[in-house]
C-alpha cells in the first residue's frame, strides 16, 4: 500500500504530534519547519500510518469534535479502577489537554476556517482546564506513591459539555 500525504494533511487531522514523535524523530527543528512550509507529498509506510492514527481519521475543521473523540478514547484506554469506580489520573488529563493544543505547529499557515477552528479549540480547552480546578480530586497509593485522580465520568461529562 502506498500512502501519500502532505504535512498539511497530517496537521489537519490532528496527528501532528504523533507524526513528529514517531516519523520525524531523527529530524532537527529546522528540517521539520522546512517540511511544513514546503508541504510536499511524502510517502508513509502502512506501519507509520497506523502508528500515528492516520488510518482511522478523516479531515474535518470541527476540531472540538476531534478533541472530544480523542479524549473519550483516552478515558477508555487510560482509566483505572479503584473501589468499583473508574478514575483517570489528574496528570494524564492535564497532559492530554495541553498536548492537544500543540497539534498545530506555529510555523503552519492554516486557511481561515482552520485558523478560526484552532482558536475555538484552544479557547474550549482553556475553559475545560478552568473547570477542572473545581473537580474533586481523589488520591490513591500506587506502588508506594500517592497519585491524584479525577472520576472518569466527571471528565466525560466535562468534555461532552
């Protein structure tokens, strides 16, 4: 299978951070910025496309929806059960919110619809971060360390709005 994509294709599908981490790991920041600005088609292996999640997403400028889908997936994958309740680490939630805002490199010049969508997304995530400050935090001891958690259902309600 031959998969040809541009950097813009990857960025628009909110896959930039994974692409950079898995495929561009040996490139310096200057080379990466050049790739973004040139926006030339590159060939991805099927394994790389799978690793970055390209095979399961479509392009949309509804970035809040993409974020919501991503967060629901994270809740399903990264939640933990204690005392018959499902929890998600505070650190994981905070990291996911922050990392999603970084999926759009500063050197990329999006069209108007994506530019507005990125602004709306970042505002949306900032509001969620503010709301998280009001959530009850639970502490559990895991391997001699106290780890802070939110109830996963509270996070799900928050992102579903």
